[in-house]
């Protein structure tokens, strides 16, 4: 599942995100969603979330 629809992402979901500083390289970071930061229902670059270790990034893939 991709991360452009807010309804697909739940707190506690395991996801792959791209941090802002890694958008050019596409390097992904795995983590568990702590907070959903994007208010809109759809975002074409991915819903912005905060992971449990306080990393902020846009969801590229939902693993669960």
C-alpha cells in the first residue's frame, strides 16, 4: 500500500518514509507511526508523519 491516502495510515502502522533531506536520493527509513502530521486526505508526495523515534518524513510504503 502506498502512503498518499491518509485513511490508509494508522497510528502504530509500520511504514517506510523518506526524510526531507533524503528526498533527492530516495533513501527510506523504517519506523512506527506516532503522529500523522498532514491534515489533507490525499497528498501526492506522501502523508507526512512522525515516527516513534521522532523522525519526520513522508510515507512511501505501508508495510502492514
